[in-house]
């Protein structure tokens, strides 16, 4: 590549012209293609993608380990058929799940898979992905209703499916089943009152759990009720997750009456762990839980608080209090 001693291991295609520029660079020096390990194509908002050029690029990057393909909605369904990247480990795309089957079958060694919405046909009740074996995938991010059952995956991010027919996250969890799962991050709705019970029954060995409460009008008419403020049941189910070390929860609701006040937070969060004061006297401490992180809303406007509580010293202590985090803050 002109001006640099070694060709870059990564390439980002942000406009259609970048595809042709890459092909030209490779024609000038084949080492440009051989050096690529990370290849990202983000053309979602572009017009029709020149499929021949895109396929040519894919055929050149034979050493790619990470491939991101975010393409316009009208991308032809057979784009990836017969494409093979022998070293591919991570694949992220917004292509419809049904269009990925041949490609995924050719890449059983994939360890990380990140998929956007399903976009299956209206006559397909079940996601086509559920028919293929993805047991080699260790890290998966996909809509809850699409996750295929497997026992080897260790980290799963389940997002809410965009299909209105999938209205129950617990139902999707039940059909998914991964008893050896260690890390789970998932969306849920304010009226998924039994979410923790469902998780405990599906993935009892969890070490880290992140729950992201979605904004949505609840189907049941109780705006103040949430899974986590029914402390009797919430704390009981938390105990059933007997290996859980870290719990994180993001909600747009008010978790405490006096936000960002340590004593107020402590009282609320201890109830999550031990139930009501009367229960706490008879109930054992959670055997493994050492960290609770919560992102909650304050009463005033859209402000919020991220708080982290830890028990590394034996007693629960606040270790982080962040007021008004940016919406893009990692959680
Ligand atoms: Zn799907």
C-alpha cells in the first residue's frame, strides 16, 4: 500500500467506491489482500451494492478472521452461497437469517456470530437457523427467538426479536435451553415478571447475567410493577442461580426513591438479595454473588444513574456512582 511499509490487517468499506479501490490495491500488490484479517463492509444506507465486486473482494481476503457485512435490505439472497473463508472466526451481519444457511454450513469453525433481525418469511414460523448445528459458536448475539439450542456456547446476547409474533422472551428462552451457559446478556420487557425464574431453569450455571429492560408499553396494565421490585420472588430466584457472581440490570424505571443516595440504594439492592427485612433474618446470603450493577432512571427528566455494588470485602459497598451517563455508555 502506498506510503506504508506493511499492508494494513484491516479494511473498512464505507462507500461502494471503496470496493473498487480495494480491488485496485490488490491488483497492484496481492499482499494487501493476504494481510487482511478484519474486513468490514458497511453499506446499509447505500444504493444497490455491486454484487460482483463484493464477491470478488470476499474471494480475495483468504486470511480474514473477522468479517462484518452490513448491507442494504434489498441485497440478493444468494450473495454468500459458496463463499468460503478458511480462517473465519467472527461473522457479523444484518442479512436475513434464512440467507445465511449455506455460508454457515461451510463455516462450522466460527466461534463468534452476531446477527441482526431475522427477517424470515411470514409463513416461516421458526427461524431457519434453528435447523443447523451451531454448537461450535461460543459467542452469539441474535434475537431471542432465533437462538438455536446448544450446550457448548458460553456467552450469549439475546436481543428482542423485531417480529411482533414473538411476544414472549421467557418462551424463547425455554425453547433455547443451554444448561452449561456461563454468561448471558438479554433483553426483557417490563412485564416479563418471571424472567429470573425462566433464566434459572434454563441456565442454572450462569456466572454473569446482564438484563436489559426494554422501553415498551407493557401488555399488562401495571406501570409500577417490575420483575425486580417484587423482592420476595426476585430474591428467591436469585438464590436459585447459585453460581451467579455478577448481576447487571438496566431499566428506565426508578429503582430507588432517592436516586444516587448510597443508603437508599443499599436498602433497595439488599432486598434484591435477601428479600424483605423479615425474610433476610432467616435467609442465607447468596453464596457467590459479589457484584450488582444497575443503570436506572432518576425522577427528573431523562437523567439516570449507574451504580455498582460489590461484596469483595465481605459486606456490600458502593464502588461506582455515575450520574447522567451518556446513552452510549457501555454497560
Ligand atoms: Zn432468525
